[in-house]
């Protein structure tokens, strides 16, 4: 079954990763960033080797987000981020093809151990099964 595994981040997290202490988050050093990238590369390499990796990407900061909504007259209403009503947003994702929820949970637990500076907020790693049509159809 395919799963979407997501990591979260806020605009303050992205600022901290750019070397600016922000929102109570400590600034990341170049070494901190190198450790994080090496850790994620190791995970991605292992998932590619096992054949479980379908796709994975990190996303740009929330400030570069755009939302498009249908207005009352049907014309699009376009706004730029970040959005005050949402603190955390998706920072990166993997699409994985795993034999079970337990297996993707093992992978998420590994991702959750990503090195980061002391005092950095901890965000959950989210797992969502991808609807292949069988889930929506429900039981017979």
C-alpha cells in the first residue's frame, strides 16, 4: 500500500534553518544543516535501495505559499502566505510503497530522530494512507 509521510515546519523553523533565531527557535549552524541533510540522504538512500521510495521532496518556506480559493462570484481569490491561522505547514514529504502501516511507522520513527539543535520544537511525522480506491469503496 502507498503512504504519504509528511514532516511539518513553520516559517519560524525555516528562518532558524537560515541562521536566524526566530520565534524562540535557536539558529541552525552550517554544521547543523549538514547533519540534517546527511541524515535525510541516508534515509532516502535506504528507501530507494529497499524499493519503498516512490517520491520525496522538501518544500520551500511557507512565506512562498499561494492559496487559490473560489470567491463568491466564482472568480479566484488568491492570497500569499504565511497564514496566521496555521502555524505548522508541510515542510517535506515522502510517498512510500510499504507492506504495512507498521513498516511505514518504523520509517517515520527514524525520520523523527533527525538531528536538530537543542531547543528546536519537535513536530510529529504524519502518515496518511493513499486512497487507492479500495479505502473509499469500504467493506463489501
